C-alpha cells in the first residue's frame, strides 16, 4: 500500500470510478475525481492506494491537529474479503498517526454491515449518530443515518 501525496488526474479518475463501483450498493455518495485530487493534496490530506498502477483499493483521510478522519474506503467488489480493505485502513491510520492524529473518526451508514464489521474488527467503537447524514439518493439499505465511530491510535 502506497501513500500518494499528489495523485495525477488519471489516477484520480481511476479512483473515482473504483469508488463509484465499490459504493454502488449505496454505501455512501462517491467523490468526483477532482474532489479526490483536492482532498489528497490539501494540508493534512492522506491518500493510500494498494497499487497506483492498477488500483483495487484505496483509502482517503485527513488530519487536523490531533484528530484524523476517514473520508473514504473502497475496495473493488471482485477482490473483497482478501484483506485489501483492512490493509488500506491500517496504512491510512499509520499515515494519519504520522501526521499527528491520536484519534481517528469516521461516519458509516448504519445499514453498511460489511464496513461496520471491518471497522469494529479494526478497533473502532460507535461514539454517536448523525441523523439523516446521507442523502436519500444514496439508497442506503436500512437507514440514512450515519454512525460515528472512533478509534484511539495511541
Ligand atoms: C467495506 C469494504 C471496504 C471491505 O473491504 P474488504 O477488502 O472486503 O475487507 P477485508 O477483506 O479487509 O475484511 C476485513 C474484515 O472486515 C470484516 N468484513 C469485511 N467485509 C465483510 C462482510 N461483507 N460481511 C461481514 N464482515 C465483513 C470481516 O471481519 C473481515 O475479516 P475476514 O474476511 O477475515 O472475516 C468493502 O466491502 C467496500 O468497498 N464496500 C463498499 C464501500 C464502503 O462501504 N466503504 C466504507 C464506507 S464508510
């Protein structure tokens, strides 16, 4: 897994397509390529990609002061349950920690069982709920609510 500080336009387009494919089940709205580029290059932004030449998995996050945030985690459906998601998340956490984060937060749709299971196994605990967080067009399966999950890194 690689940290990519300044992804080029082609990589951002590939990742946006990957995320749209990965989130097609309604996990959450996916980012446009330009947003991935801007978030990765912004102060505190972190993008990790399994293989930048042929991506199957990526994670995007940011750190502000001592708080990290997971903004996106996507694995191509064809390669799931082989550890790519957990690996990308671990690499993102390492980079957020290196950037000063002591705690990592994320939002996950309440009905997203796969992601909730992954985050729970990675040590995240539910810390709150954001009602109506996801726009209804995201067609999240059980609810439009997000659960806030948190993990202490140190
Ligand atoms: C969630 C997601 C990133 C998981 O990626 P993945 O590469 O399949 O995950 P991993 O193989 O690393 O799984 C790690 C662990 O998470 C849990 N897990 C992952 N997918 C699961 C599923 N469908 N059902 C139950 N548990 C699951 C398991 O404990 C798994 O370990 P195991 O395979 O040894 O049982 C992937 O399903 C995805 O891209 N989903 C759509 C996008 C999304 O929901 N992103 C998160 C938005 S907040």
